[in-house]
């Protein structure tokens, strides 16, 4: 296959995927790094995030969002006071769609969001986001890893415009996929620099995928407290 044909095959395979297990590491120069592990399905998923400031687990069950974290993550990710964070650390907290943290906390947990967040920039599968340009520049010869033939597709990524005052991102990606169908990603490494009016920031993201299309049943949490009932909820 040509690089462009390989990229098209990956995008087609992702459209038919139903679930995946994954782990990732994301870092930005001068801002530390964060890791994620989880499973994503079409309407449900779970994710554990290890931030520099704490650990937060997120569970989505048929669209309902729950989270549980330590004091640091509840303060920094949910905006709770130190007192409330200490009170509710280790308990499941339910988030309504209109609660301020819901979009940030619950995003990237179900499969469609995960693909957008981790593979959207590298494949163009970003739900039609404007300003995203992805070009496949090269493809490696097949190489065996653990008895499976794989290829690496090199990509050039551009996000945004050169409009003065706007933020644009330029980067490259290495997308590892099987050498034969189904072309579901094995791993992806993206290095990109965001250029904005206040300066530049360079980040690196590495994601590993496994067990594509393997089902999982997630239980609904019990002993749940509603975010809106917490005194310092913002």
C-alpha cells in the first residue's frame, strides 16, 4: 500500500470498531506528564488518569458520568475546596451534563471520543473538525513484532491557521498498524508544537491499543454523591 492508502484503511477500520483497551502518556514541556489507562466502548467506558496533582478514575455507563479521585485530583480537576476534596475523596461522584467539569472529565472515555482525542489528529478522524490537515508521508516495510506483521505510517499534521492571534499546531506522528486487515492501530506517537500569541508549547503523546472489539460489562456505582450537592462545586 501507499502511505495514503494505509491511512484510508485505518480510518475505515476505526469506523467499524466497537471497543478497545488502551494506555497513554502525554507530556508538555515545562508542564509535566499525565498517564491514562482504560477501556472504551460505544456508550460506556472507564479511564484512570494519573496527573501530576493526583489520580482520578472516570466511569461512563450508558452516557451517565461518574468519577472518583484523591484529594489532589478533586481539587484540581473538579474544582472542589480542600475541605470538600478531603470529605469526598474515594467516593463516586455523579456528574450531570450541565455540571462544569463534565465535558473535561467525561471527554475521551467512550470510543468515539477516545478516537477523536487520541487518533483524530493523526488520522483526520476528528469528527469533521475544521482546520485539520493530515498527510501520510511514508510507510515502512512490514516488520514482525510478537509474530504479527506491522507497518509504521509517518504523518505530517497541521491544525489551525496562520491568522494573527490564533493558535496553530504543527507536528508529526508515527502510526503503527497491522500489515493486513483489520488495520486497527497498535500504537501512535505524536509530537507537536502549538504556536500561540503567548508563546509556543511542545508536547508528545504516546498511545498503545489492544483487544479491539472485546466487550466488557461495567457496573453502575453505588453510594454515589451528586456533584451539585457538594458545597464548593463550581
